[in-house]
């Protein structure tokens, strides 16, 4: 039986890079941007809910031999969700709040084929050192992190100088818990550890 072909429901270049680094070939099927969720929903459940919502938005475009990967990532601090900042001012505000604190990064992932659906989430704790306002201003101006939850990318310079420790999956902070993903893909017939996945794409 041939392993499924991969479809990624994300415009995130980080997620695309991570799948390429796994050796996976894939096509993109971008869902409409709708990241609303019920106000009463527990915040740690939001990423899984949104990943399912993205998957459902594009499921009708899925072919019988394809497997869809959809994901959503949030930054969480003291019960408050830090999504993508609307502008540079909000980005600076977010980083000023996160400076010197421990926050959580949660990614929800939905895998969907014509036969079944599986959703999971992964949590990583990130330890930020205190950041001078001058550095925060420089980072926001130079790297323009408006497409990143929490207004930062761990793969950017801020990850080199500001993150003291990560408790959990590093790649989860980039937007995709790769090790867990590999484990869950096996349930859909794609065993990355047993063959060259490039041939499956």
C-alpha cells in the first residue's frame, strides 16, 4: 500500500521548512484565515480547535490518497493568548510583557484523510531573559514579526539571545511539534523512520 500524499494547510514558511527537512514532499492548500473560537473555551484547547477548523475548511479539496496536515500555534502567558500582533506597537507590547518571564507555546495539529481524523496538541515552556526596550525595538523593526504568535520567532536573533531554556519540543515553538508529528503520521500509513519519505510525495 502506497503511503499517503501530504497536503499542508498552512502559509507558514516555518512549517513548510520543517516538513521539507523531514524529507516530505507536499502541496499547499491554504484555508481562509478565520482564527475565531468560542469565548468560553479553555485557552489550552484553542490551538487544537483552530487546527481542526482549518482542516475542515479545506477537506473538500482533499483527494482520496492525500493526508492533510493543519496546525495552529499560540503563545500563552498568565491565561492570556498572544497571537499574531496587529502592528509593530502591539509586537513591542507583547515582548515587553514576555520579557523576563516563562510562557507556554501550544501547537494544535490535525491530521485528516478521507478515512479518519486525528487531532493532538503539544506544549512547550519557554524561559525568556529580560530584554532591554532598545533590543525589543530593534528586533521588531528589523525582523517585523507580525506573522508570528507572540511577536517572535525562536529561529531569529531573539531566539539566540533571549531564550535561556526550552522545556519541551524546540520545533513546537517554530510551529510544528515534529517528533510527535512523526509518531502520529505512522497511524496514517506514513512511517518516516522506515523508508525514504521523499519517495512517498
